[in-house]
C-alpha cells in the first residue's frame, strides 16, 4: 500500500513539474522537496501521502522565490490537506525566510492573487459592485478577533459605499462548534430580506451570549438568533442540503485562497495582513 502511494506521489510530482515549473530552478525545487517528503513518509508509519502538488510560486526578493505545495495525506487515520512552504534562490533551500528588519516571515505573503471567481454577486454584501477597489473578507461569527474587527470593517464600507465592493465568505472554524449554525442562519435571514444581516450578526456579538468554544447546543444558538432578529428559522432549514452546500462552497473558496485563519482580508486581490489598506480609499 505504501509503495503504491509513493509511486503515485512521484507521478504527480512529475506532472507538477510540467504544469508549474518555469525554469530548471523550479524543477530542482520540486525534485528536492519530493525526495525529502518521500523520505519523511517512509520513516513515519502513521502517515500515508497520497499526492503532492505545487500550487503557488511567488517571487520574494533578491533572487529568492517562495513555493507552496499542497499535501494530501492521511495522518493517524485522518485524511487532511496541508500546505507546505519552501524558499529557494537556486542554490539553497530554506523552510522559512524572515525579514530581519520587520521580523516577519515571508510565509505571510504566500497567498495567491484572487481571481474573478471570488467577486460574485451572491457574496457582495456592501459597497458598489462597479467600484475600482475590492475587499474580500473571510470570517467566523464566533471568532473573538473577528468580533472586534469585522463589524468595524463592514460598517466602514456600508457607510462609504462608492469606492469599495465588499465580498464576504463564511469561514466557521471547528473550534467554535455552533458557528456553522450562525453562518447558515445568516444566509437564510439574508434570503428573507434582512438588510446588512452579516454586519448585524457581528455587531450583536453572539460570542458574549454563549461560550464559543464549548457550546454545542445548536438549537439554543438558533433560538438566540431568532430572538435577536425576529425570525422563525428552524433547525430543519439549517440542515437543508442547500445551505450545507453554500457553506461548503465558501469554505472551499477559503482553501483555494490559502486561508486558514480568521479574519483574513484581501484588498484588490492581494492578502492584507494588517487589514487596513482599504481605509485610505474611504471618503
């Protein structure tokens, strides 16, 4: 079994070379990392690696290039997808690069530029769809940092709609057991015509009403939502396939954008770790 998987990995890596490698340096990096990962897998009986694909290449500075690989693996019986980053200048490889001046890792900019598929009418929640600038927000309605920052960001765009289009993607994290119910409830409430529902979900701060990390009673959370919004959404609606698919789509798009934490903001298609670039374009 392990032998066949490693053989599959080698084939996929060769395909990655032909699809993504623009130079001999790229090919050297892919070959080097493939051999290294194969060696690590052989030494760890708890891990099976199904595929390894290079999914991003980004020029950094002074001859260094960052590479992101997607690892499809099984660890201790659980199937997971994991990003793996390396940096190379053609002669040397490094698992990380740190800017000595800012003390920040260049992994922080290893995100793709968002394509037009992220800017859909369904995900536009504020601003002008024809605006020159775009802001794409991935957030969890029970994330403490999100609850501090997201309503501020949303309100800024709501109050200054001309220059920026705001697109919102639900990204409820597993550490918050009932966040998915809140996300689905807001989807339903939006369909029912409640204006600025996503902003209102954050500004009401359900994190102050429940223990975001321990609460597992979905009906309790839905009852709180219905009370706050005057809705009559049922668990049967929450569990409809339609909303499960909508939520999965948002989470898949987060994965495609390399987003693994909340809140994450992209301004004009580029990740904005400081989450403030949009402010200079507000009136």
